[in-house]
């Protein structure tokens, strides 16, 4: 199956639909912690969004926001269940890294949860290393923070 990528913004309706499905999944996985995480996952005004299309159907997405002058934070990674395990998430992540590199960022950071083991596996496969929890995730037991140099 071939995937095409669209660089867009958080105004994209396909992105918004995929994020709604992501949030439904996370609400179940995170349980009582969901509202804490949800406050950091607002998608207004994200300028760097990738939507993956398979046979013209939106199948996955990811985004990044500037964290500081050198780093971006990967956000809102999601692939529809029927397309998981086929490398699409890894390819979306690579597209985000290329785009961030083109904008002269030298590293990506991200936060995921211990209740998302498949996400942790994906990020490790992509070369991300676990780091000390940063920012708002500093003392959050369920959070796993990671980083990767991209330049």
C-alpha cells in the first residue's frame, strides 16, 4: 500500500477527524488521567501537520510544535487501527523529522504514556531515546519522554 503525505495545518478537516479518533482512544487508555493530558494536546494554530493518505483516504497523522529555538515537540501521532503495524506511523514520523530539519531544528522531543506500549516501540525503532520527563510531565508517573537528534 502506498501512502502520500500532505503538509498542512491544524485547520485541515482530515487532521481534525483523525485527532478526534485519537482522543477517543486516549480517553479509554488514560482513564482518570485523560483531562490532565488533554490540556497539553490542543490543536489550535499548529502550523506543522502531516496527514497520510492511503488510496485518497486519510489514514494517519502527526504534527509538531516549536518547543524552543532548537527543538520541536512531536504531537498528535495517530494511525487508524486497520493500517497499524505496516510502517505508516514510522513514515509519518520521518516526514515530520525531515520537515523540522528543513526548518533548522536540530532535535525532536515527545511525550507518550506507559499505557501506549506500541507508541514507545515505534519511537524506539525510529531512534528515540528515553529522557528525564520535561516541563509539565516532570512528575507525572505515566509519562515517558523521549528525544532524537535530527540534524
